[in-house]
C-alpha cells in the first residue's frame, strides 16, 4: 500500500499530515510513504528527514501515482488531485459542511473521503481525535499570545523594588482548549478562574487549581448535550450568565474565551459594554473568532484596541505551533489507519457498521453517502 502525503496549499497553513515517526510506523505495517517535496518545510521537517525515515520524496504527480491512501491537513481542491487513483482513501480535515462542492468532486473522482473532524467522541477514538489534539495546543497558545500583549507580568514577584501582583486570568468555556488555557495560565503564575455551562467542568476547574465561576439557582440548567458537547441555554440562563460575567470581568486582566456549540454560531458571552468595564491594558483572546466570536466586535485573525482593551480574534492557533501540531495530527491519522489495518491484505479495512467509520466516511463508490450531507 502506497501512502501519499500532500503539501498543503491553503493560505496560512503551516502543518503537514506526516512526520518521520509516522512514516516509520507505516513502513512497519508494510506500507510505503511518498511525501510531496517541501511539504514539511514550515513545520521544520526537511525533505531529507523524510527520506532518512524511508519515505520517497517527489512532486505531486509522483506522490499521487498508485497511492491507495492520501493524507492531508486541509481537504485539497478537486483540481489538485489529478492523477489520484479511484478508490483511494482521502484522509484529513475535509470541512464537509463548508466545502460541499469539493466533497461532490471527491465522490466523482471515486475517492473515499474521510473527514477526521467528524470523529465520534468515544473513548476508543480519543487517540484519533484531531479536534482535541489541535485545540489543546491552541489553548496553550492563546495564553502565550495574551501574555505577550499584556503590559504586565503574570506571576507575583516580590522584588527589592516592590511587589508585582499576579495577573488575573478568566477562562470562559472549559472544553479541551479551555482546560489547557487554565493549566498554562496557572503554570505562568496567574490567578485563574473559569466558567462553563456544563456543570461537569466544575471539578475539572478545581483540580487545576482554578476557581469555578458558575451561574447558580437557575432552574433546570445542565448545558450538556449529545457527545458531551454544550447545548444552547435558556433565556433565563443567558441573562443570569451575563450578570455574573459583568460583575466578574471588570476585575480580570486577561480573558480567554473558547465557547462553542456544534453546528451553531458561537454564543455571545461578552458585550462591548462589558468590555468597556475592563481595566485599560487588559487583553481578551477570543478563540471562537472563526465561529463568529464570543465577544462583540471580534474579527477573526485581527487584533483591535477597544476601550483600552486589546481584543485578539484568534484564528486557527494550532497553525502557529506547526512542529507540534503536525506531530499530533500525524499521530491521530496513524492511530486511525493502524486501528483498522488488515495485515494480510496490507491495507486498512473499514467496516460499514463501525461507529468510527460511519462517523467520518463521506463518500464511497462514487457517491456522497454521509447522512449529514445527504439529509441536507
Ligand atoms: P467545544 O470546543 O465544542 O466547546 C468549548 C467549551 O465551551 C465547552 O466546554 C462548552 O461546554 C463551552 N460552552 C458552550 N457554550 C457556552 C456558554 N454559553 N458559556 C460558557 N461555556 C460554554 O468543546 P470541546 O473542547 O470539543 O469539548 C466538548 C466535550 O467533549 C468535553 O466534555 C470534552 O471532554 C469532550 N471530549 C471527549 C472526547 C472523547 O471522548 N474522545 C474527545 C474530546 C473532547
């Protein structure tokens, strides 16, 4: 089985879907890996490292020729896959809802497209979960970026010239990114508080040494829906949450927002009026910027000064740690493919009735088959 690794063409993309370690692991399964020349350059992996790991390095046409599996970070445009073999698996973050035409083109080309971001959130699939691996790094980077733009120090320092007070960091949304943001801010010495709609996060916040800030006494609140994700909250809850945020936020130096609801725009957690109550020099990092933002006025990929507060519309932060994000993404892909590897056939065999396969398989036999796409 030949596995092709593509050089990413999306603007701003820095990552690659394989590293030397996964090349060797695929070889141990009996596969041969071909990497497009220059694909690892931005992730600090020169072609020579891939060659030393046993991969062939070539141009797009050479790499695609005869490949039964194509690995990518972002789904390529259909025109970029000329020469791909019919029946080949295309594995990556294919963004099927926003790139429906590309998915149709994959089907037409006879490719079996597998959207890794639709991996079910079950224990068996944890090591294959690209959303988690990338969110974790993004949560770390959000704090580092916030700290870099903050004109004060994070830890308390007692010096001969006087005492520096610790920074107060508030994390809103305690999923994978939020948990890592709490841990990172704590490591830097900040005083950290955090909130979420899912009451299960209260204990997680405390176990990281941070203070939970929760809406209390609102009937029937439990913001946990299918797959452990959040649900949209009642009006009563949203009002109580806004009041709680108002009183808390004015005392914070750094706010990191990460709140997302699958399939919906990001919930609005901070209004412009609330932003104006923060101390001048405070920093807000909105990690939900790509989904519309948790903060009024956020623009993805842009930084703005509002009422003396720096508002960062953080976009795809994992891309700014390309060596680590590539390594984790590449391992997610290997963990998925190796879990289904049939040694006798020398290739992955993906059973129709498997929960993971059903979750991520978009196209098969020339057709778009995923129910989330066919029902639309
Ligand atoms: P996410 O990125 O969808 O959302 C981030 C956080 O924002 C969530 O914790 C959510 O509850 C919170 N949020 C939503 N609306 C909010 C609001 N109005 N106010 C405050 N917070 C709000 O979440 P995620 O990081 O993908 O994690 C979701 C869940 O899935 C977690 O329980 C996580 O542990 C779980 N998970 C399970 C697996 C697995 O078992 N394979 C893998 C990854 C994550």
